[in-house]
C-alpha cells in the first residue's frame, strides 16, 4: 500500500492506494482520523491524479472525479457508495431516499451505517447525505467538515451553469 498526504482547505487528506486503485481518502478531522500504517510507503508521486483532481474540486473547477476506486466493503456498502456517486454536485439526499434508490426501502439506518463506513470521502460524496428533515447528521470527518463541503458546493453550483 502506498499513501500520500494531500493539502486541502480541510487539512491534509490521507490518500491510500494499491496497484489497482484508490482504497481510501480520509479527512484529518472527526472522531477517528486515520494515520498511515507502519507498512505503508509514502509515495506522493503515485497520487498526482488524485491531488490534481482534488485541487480542481477545492478551486471550484471540478464536479466529478475520474479516479479508479477500489474501496473494501460488503456488496450492500458498494451499492450505497455507487448511489452516493449519483447524487449531483451541490445537492443532498436523505438516508431514506438512498435506501429507496437502491431497492431497500426502510433501510435508512443500514444506509447510514454504510455511508459512515465510506473509505473514500469527498470523491464518494457521503457528505451529501442528510437526515430526513434536511438536518446535518453524523459525518466521519466531523460535522464542521461536512458543513464546509456542502457550503463549498452550494456556492459554486450557479457558476457551473454559466
């Protein structure tokens, strides 16, 4: 496994990849920030594509990512994470809406758990999932980071339409 620390407005993001794709992208904030494992090799050069695309996103010039992903998870988690990638930039969905979308109505709690286990934050936009009332709910990177990401996207939605 290789890793890099990528500068962002939210602090240094920990990016992790193997030979097949990006396995993790972690914020430095939240209840359980990740740190590199002792066996991992720091290879900033192996993450030029990720750093460039994240830089474009934070500059407001990118809505979608084109990075090969290889997150580890169950089939259900992968279904949820695929649905998250379909949430348009600058929009949100409720946990219940995601559950209905993947064909498991009533599984909002399970969707919430899968959302919370998303190892590739920002690129797999788990920050775009909110409570049924629209309230911000838990986020692995902490609610201030979730709020910042949503505000960042909302401020730029109109710019893309021009």
